[in-house]
């Protein structure tokens, strides 16, 4: 299964002959640099580009194109090469793009020679940059990994080459531009817009690219460091920092200055179904086509539903962004017209001034009404699609109140994704978008149990709406600290139960560290159903025992994978995927335990060991900066609805709702009971 990377994340490569596939929104130049351990280039001969497409172990395309394939043989590289960096640059005079932000975000996929996807990175957050280091393959202890870089350069190719230590950067950049210019007649332009399809919304234009090229990032949080998932709003700048009603790529539809229709369609949403998707449904007599569950691209129904859900997420993000942009424009125009009307003191009083002010307010009301009407039309279509899609979701994607759980059967195959909760925006509180993440989990989770997890993210009306929603859901008012800890652990158990239920019997296990023994009530469904053999051992001894066992498992499996010696693993080693839940972190952890936990967070996901911390982030700050890298590497979730997640396109503050079962429901215990029966039968 292809690993979806975010900026700065790495992923091991299990083969040395790979292909790097590039898909962009317009013609780009692709190249490769071969660097030493520090990433420095020995000279122009260490760069493969259209003018010199072949270097030892590397071959790149000869012209600018919207799609590229780069061949890499890591075993054939010179011994001095430790980094293989993939460069993308916009050619001058081809395709009309001056910056990456003017088109859809480019995506880079590392595959095997047979087309098997290994890792994929969608380079979001680009604006005025005209050159970017997309990914790098690097050697670490005789093993190769791929890292998502996404480093952009507004000054173009010369600045990028100069940053890698190339003295003759300007000369080589000119040589590359000349080579590309000679091949202009063979440049491959971006695909033309489609003209029909089910994804067109009422009053919108068609989409411009197929869905299989669309990125599917989980929403992100603005962080205590570089912008990426798992951080808090307002803690720092970055490509994914929250900036409501703005876009990262300049792809926001224009404001409806003249009353023309607003294009709410995400430019990368597919406009025609894939060959394996069902045929489009018939249109209503005077409306758009009726929505159909699973009409996105994909080779299986689960993949089509996954892509359809993320298409809905993108469409809602752009629809609301366009509405907010139009409302902001109307407000700005009103202020300008009022200023002009009152600029002359002679017009401030009397009928002329009143008439000017009334005209300005009428124009403002007209613009806002038009924008809201267009938004309502789009939301109505999305609501209709959600009503069709939600009941059709498989257990891995479905809420606990979905009837699919009543007919639950233990699956025979591993799932492709997991539902971590729901997302919505204040403009339409009734529309919940499932928050789906790919499996296996490449990044761990941090469920924040502190009081500041309530109402922490977002600002202005979004934050106020989040508070009102929570106050309405909890009749006794906002939860206190003890209630938040209980809800946080229940959220962790709900996610763990879902992971157990959607995997084949015996292929997933849950382990818990609970030094204080306070998590026993929340863990009861897991223990009583047999999903966990017993309650965790309390105290420092219990912490050390679990960490030692999982560390041994990770080390042995990593060595077996590296040397391709799976048959040499000890017979008593449990090779099932593991989820480690750490409750009340960092209580009960000494320096040795903390080092082991960070090792599991870094190396565990690659060999099937995943981490979930339930902790108060504010309390963990008392331990100093030693825990900051761990915090930044995990995706932060909250046990109560909170507007702290941001999407990577327009930076909306999305309200996240945890995946708890309905109050009083026994669905989780029933599902775990059936899973236990299947395990005993197996």
C-alpha cells in the first residue's frame, strides 16, 4: 500500500530499483541531483537534467511535461552519493505558469518497476515558488529511505542549485533552459478541462484533473514548529498555517463582482467516473445528476468511496472559501463606497448622502445574497451526496451508529483506511465529512486530555460555534479536567476497537501502558471481550515491560526486513500489527522509557507498531523541550468537538468530533465479542 507522506516525513524503501513519477498541473522540468552525505554536489556532472538526461544509475526526461517518469537504480550509484534529490522547475515560455501556486499542487510517487506504489507526496503550500526540491532518496546505514522535502525557491532553478553548493549554478540553469527550449515542440501540456461528469456542481464549471491525481491529505493542525499535521493553531508560521478565506495556491475562484456564477469545484476533483466506477445516475428533470455512492475513481468500492469522501471534503472547503472571499469582498466594497460617499463634507448631510449610503448597502446585500445562494446550492448537492454515501460506507469508514455494524462480520482482508472522526464547518453544521486516514498509520496520535483541548483551536465565530456545540452536547456545561481525561481515554478505546474490528482475526493487537491504573473503566470493553488479555500492569514496572517487549519486536522485525530473513524470526514473536496506548503520559516515564518511546514513534510504524498517547499537552510542557519532537510527530486530536484542524488548501479551521459510540450503545462490546469468537474459532 502506498504510504502518504507529509513534509519532513520519511519512509523506508524495500528495493533499490525504483521509478519516480511526477504529476503536475502544467509543464514542468524534472531533474535529479546526486549529493554527498551533506547533500552537496561535486559539480555539474552530479546533475541529471534535460540537457544531460543520463547519469550513472539515473535517467530523467528530456523535455518539459505535465507528467514525468524518472528511473533510479540505487545500486548503480557511485559510492560517494548519499542523497538523490528530485528537482522540479517551471520552464520559461511553456505552459504560461509563472509559479507553482498558479496550478494544482504537484504530486510525486515513488514506485517499483512493476508500478507498485511505495510512497507518495503531494507538495502543498506552494505559492510564488518556481522551483522546488520535491523528495530525496537518502542512504542511512546501508539502507535507502525516501523523504518528503517540498523546499521551494521563488528565485527559481539557479537559487535551488546554488543552495545545494553548486558554484556554477547560473550557468547550469541557463543550459537547462536552453535544452528545454529546443524541445518546446515536444512539450506535453496539461490535460484539457473535462466537459461533463457527475462531479460538476450546480452552477459550476467542470473539474480539471482526474481524481487519481488528487491528493488525500488528512486535515492538519498548525504546530509548535513547521506547518504539518499535529500542531496547534497560531503557534507558528508555515505552509499549512491557518489563514481563513485564503488559498495556498491562488486557486480560489474569483469573487462574484458582476453577479456571475462562482466556480466552487476543486480543480483536481474528477469530472468523469473511472472505468471501474458505476455509470452516472440520471438527472432530475430540472437539476443536477442524482448522487451515487462510489462514483469516484478507484479499482475497488472501498477505494472509490475513499476518494469520493475526500472529494466532498475538498469541494466543501472550496465552496466555503469562495463564500467567505465573496463576503469579505462585499464588506470591503461597502466600506470603500461609503468612504467615497462621505469624502465631500457637502454630501454628508441631506438626501444625496443618504441615497449614496443606501445604494452602497443595497449592493453589499445583493453581493452577499448572491454568494450565499450559490453556496446553498452547492451545499444542498453535498448534503444529498452525503446522505447517499454515509449509509454505503464499509465498517472501517462508518460511524458507530451506522447499521453496517449490526451485520458485522470479521473481515478477511486488511482495510485501506480508517475513520478517525468527523469534520464540519460553521456555515453548515449538519454536514459531517468523515475524517479518513490511510492505513497503516504512518504517524501516531496524541489525544489531548487537558482543559485547553476544549475551544483551543480556531478563532472568531468558528471558535464560538465550537463552544456552543460543546455546551449543547454536554448538558452540565463544559467538562472539567477529570471529565476530559475520561472522554479522552474513551476516544482512544473507540479508535482501538475500530482498528481491531476492521482487521482479520489475530492480525491486530492492542497494548496499554497505564502507570496509575486510572484507565480501567474505559478499557473494560477491550478486556471483557478478550481483545486484551488483562488490564495493564501499573507502575514503572508495567511501563518498562511493555516498552521492552515492543522495542524487541521492532528491532527484530526491522533486521528481518532489511536482510529479507523473515523465516529467522523467533517463534514466540508476535508479528501482528500493534497499537500501543499510553495513558496519562508522561506519568511513570523515566529517561530510559522516554527514549524507548521515541524510538517506537520513529521506527515502529514501518514495521507495524503504532503509537497513541492520551495526555495533557500543557502538563507535558513542564518536562521541557525533550518532548517537543514527539509532540510534533503526532497528530493531535481532542476528546470534545474543537475547531483546531486545518486543511492544506485554504486553511479553514475545521471542527473535529471524536468517533465515540452513541450514549448507552452496546455496539462496541457486540463487535468486539464477535471478533473474540472469530479468534477462538481460528
